[in-house]
C-alpha cells in the first residue's frame, strides 16, 4: 500500500475547491429556478455556502495555506514550487 501523507492544508484546499464548485452550482440553480419558493430556498443555501466559504478562506489564509491576494500567475508559480518541494 502506498504511503499517502494528507495534511490539514491538503484537506482545506480540497474543501475550498468543493466550496467554490457548490457556490457555482447553486448560482446556476438559482438563476434557472422558476418556482419562487425553490428560488428562495436555493438563495438561502447559496448565502450560507458563501458565508461558510469566507470562513474557510479566512481560516486558511490565517494559517498561510491560502493567499487570496496573489495574482493568478503568482499563485500558479507558488503552487508549482510547493508541488516540487521547493518551498
């Protein structure tokens, strides 16, 4: 069996990715819902998902696991360097 070391940072990064996907999916669902009650329910879920995402982002940033202020190209360079063990 391979030795897999999953860190807290790995878990948080995966949660952030999933959170972004959930927000995107809920946004699409809200924009396509024709039933007002369903639209309201989905909007409530979307607002909660956004709040949770901000909390997760703030926590990750406080631990220096996520730096939302980096420009996209700088983020790619940092991720590449980390994946190659250079940082």
